C-alpha cells in the first residue's frame, strides 16, 4: 500500500482538478500543484499544499503525478511540448492521467512514457464538479494492476467507485462510451418530452412517471429539477459534450465502427452551439426541441421552500401491478 508520505504532484487545477487535489490535501497528503492559470491554488496552499513554478519543478518534487486537463492539446503540450515533462521522467515516476482524451493520444503517451521508464495509469473520471467536490466520482482505470493497487487509497479519497477495466486504453474507450450514452439520452429526452407536451402533458408529470418506470435512470433523477425549472446552469456544457462526441466519432472512424446515431446526435448539439448555447448545460436540448416544435418557452418555476410543485405528480403508492413500465 502506498505511504501517506509519498510525494504527489498535480497538473491542472481547474473546476475538477482543484476540488480533487484539495480533497487529498485535506486528508493530509503532501501535494504540489502546477497550473498556468492558478485561480484555485491559494485554497490548496492554505491546506499545506505547495506551488510549483514550472512543470520541471513539479516533476522533481513528485513521485506520483496526477493530470486533469481539458483536452488532447493540453496533454500533448504537457508531455511533448518544449517545456514538457517527458525529459524529466524515469522509473521512479507514476503518471495518473484523469481527463477525457482520445485513445490515440493516450496510446502515444503510453509509448513515450514506457520508453522513458515511467509508469502510466489511465484513470478518467465520470461525474460532475459537485461529485468531485464531494468525493463521489467514478474512476475508470486501465494500466498495470500493481500501479492501480498502489494508488487505490488515493483514488478512493477522490471517488465513490473505482473500476480497473483493462491494461491499455480500455478506460479511455469506456469513458467515451458513457458520454456517448449521456449525449444520446439528453437528445432523446428533449424530443420525447416535447412530444408529450404537445399532447397536453407537463414536463413534471412525465418525469414523475418516467422515474417510476422501466426507463428510469440516475441521470434523469439528477436532472429532474433542472428540466422543470428550465435552469440550465451547466454541470457539463453543450461545447464540452461536442468535444467528447467528436473524440468518440474520430476514434470510431479509425476503428472502422459506424456511428450513425451518434453522428445525428452530434448535429443536434452543433445546432445548439450555433444558436449561442454552447456554455449552457447539455440538457438544454429540451428547450431547443420545444422551440423547433413551436412551443412557447416555459418560465422557470420555484417555491419559497426551494422545492418544486408536485402538480399532476404520479401517486407514489400505486400498486406495483398498475405502475407504468
């Protein structure tokens, strides 16, 4: 098991990385951080963390190096750039990369790290910024099983669920599988709820019934209030979803996998971004579908108590035999 005195480096302290690195610092782990835009570093410094002035300084001060960055381009610069970390790596370093990236770039990084003697664990996470703050993410890992076992105490501090799914790029593929299904869910939910509204149903009633049916899902439960209020403050934006769908489609093209439905869904998001909604939550596709169907935009609804009205809600105590499937 990894010692709590193992030196930890963290590259990238944006919305996800700041909360995750902060959790480790709060648990007493020594953390050194680097970010070119260090807006969240001060909070971590207050918990005993250290600030690195450069990537090279961070590598020298760390044995385990976590990376949380926004895209392929950022990782390519961190590893292979003029000031990248590759020349400073050796067999004493373990890289734990936790972002959503293309399998192709990840494989290239794996090859370069192996040539340098460094170890590499792919560990992308599934979950929102709220889940990151609360330590309730899901980690999808692939790489050497011994490396995974060594860092499992840290991963457990950052997440509620951890899965070792393979030895190479399997975790990258699985993260994209999950995000493809999320993208398709939001698009289909938008169309289905709009269809129901045209038939005289309220979004609230439909979501209550869906929540008691065979098509209930955690994500719809999580998004229920957002959809009723029409408050599309982002947990994950339209533009971020486009990026991830593109990663999946491009990888599928290389692997010769037809992605007919995903390509159609991607165009729905592109239309939303073109209309100025790229920074809103990706479930705003409901609003877009309503406009396409000629429905007036519904005003957000709240109660003084903070709870939503339950008008037309389905009776929760209905006998099982009469519940909708």
